[in-house]
């Protein structure tokens, strides 16, 4: 089984945020309200910044606004505090990966070192945790969506989860993909009573494939589910 942290394994998009501790201050930085839960459904996904930190730093530096080099310490503190508040607001609505949080922070025109300091502080406080997010996404994929490992791996990649973290989280899964595929196929086989065997097999395999099950797993699950349905008197193949 996928292991969850001691916080109880909060499902995807319902991640709680610890009490807000202002990291950089700033004269306009106000205390943040208590976090809300379950508000992720209407939140747009932030496209993760791809590549390593050095790569995006060099890209950012090429377009550095000279005004930032002349700002006062107070102005800098206010700018960083504003970025902190924006990121905390996003985290209250939806758990983010470090890559997604970096993309959101970069949009606030922070210096590269300021971005990394902010992210490191959020990780230390537990606001960002790629391993925990990976476990939640795997749980959602297997238990709620009936997905295969291939689809789940694609979800982890699209959310910016580092490859080594994703592979470790996937390795902790039980070897039950065939059982999950069969369970899903059984629920769909009952809807194919009016079609012939070849059409039913093709449709069922297509549904399994779209949920990320490998071809051999999908074929075996589809054959078994359709055979069981036929034997039980539900499907009459022509």
C-alpha cells in the first residue's frame, strides 16, 4: 500500500497548510488568514519551470530589470513578502510541487537567490514536499481514478515531480495493477451487452489503455471481464 505521512494522508487538492509564519517581513506584509480546504477544483495549474536552477537563472539574469539593482532594502523586503503571500495563497487552494512553486515565484520578479531562499523556507516548514505530493497523486490515481502506472507516472511528470522522487514513490506501490485493471474492466463489461465480442473487446481495451494500463494487462483484463459477463448471462455475443 502507498504509505502516507503522519498527517493522515490528506487526498490531492485538500492539503492543509501549517500556520503561516512570515519569512521575510516587510512593512506591508499582513498576517495570512487560516487556510481553506478542498478548494483545488477551480485552481489553474502552474506550468513547472523545466531544467535545472542554473539554466533558469541564466535566462532570468539576461532580462534583469536594472531598477531592481537600485531598490532599497525596504523595497526588496516588501517585494519578497508580496511574492510570499501570493505563493501561500496558491498553496491554500492546491498543493504544489517545488517546480510549480518555483514557476509561481519566478513570475513575481524575484532574484534567483530570493526564489531559492523562499522555496527552501517553504520546504523546511513543510509547505512544499514533493515526496508527499507524489504519494497523494498516486493514491488519487489508483483509488479514485482507477488509473494504471503509466498514466500515474505521466501525471507525476506533468506536475514537476523529480524523476527519482516519482520512481521511489511508484516503487512503493503494491503489485496489483492487473487486479485494478480487471476491477475496472468488470464495471465496463456490463455496458457492452448489445455489441459483438470483437467490438466489446476493442472498446474495453481502449478504455483500459486510456487509463494507463499496458497492452498486455489491458487485453487480459478485457478478456476475463467479458468472459465472466458472458458466463453469467449478461452478454450475448453474436
